């Protein structure tokens, strides 16, 4: 499902807008969250994790913010937790 959401966000096959686009972003981030949960990340980190990774997805797919800076910040914050 995460792969299909990435393809949809890229706009190569279909063009998502509005709520559908937000839902595709959520699918990707929730898949990342599930992996981190399996690796021991606490439920108390959910809101911060989701907001940081939404910034990352927005920068990657919607050119909102500097992708490199956001990627470095998110990696620094969440890597190895």
C-alpha cells in the first residue's frame, strides 16, 4: 500500500488532490510508524513523529520547505530511537 501511495503522490499514473493526497501521505507515514513501533518507539512519540514526517513528505512531494534541511532534521531526531 505504501508503494502505491508513493506512485500516486508522484503523479506519474494519476493526479491526487486535496483529501486524497493527504490520505496517501498518511499511509506512507503510518507505514513508517508501524516499522518504528516494531523497533520499540513509544506511543508517546506518535504526534511528534507524525508531524515531523509530514513535513518530510510535504517537502518531498509538494515542494513545501527545503527537502535537504528537513530530511537532515528528521533523520537526526528519529534515527536510532
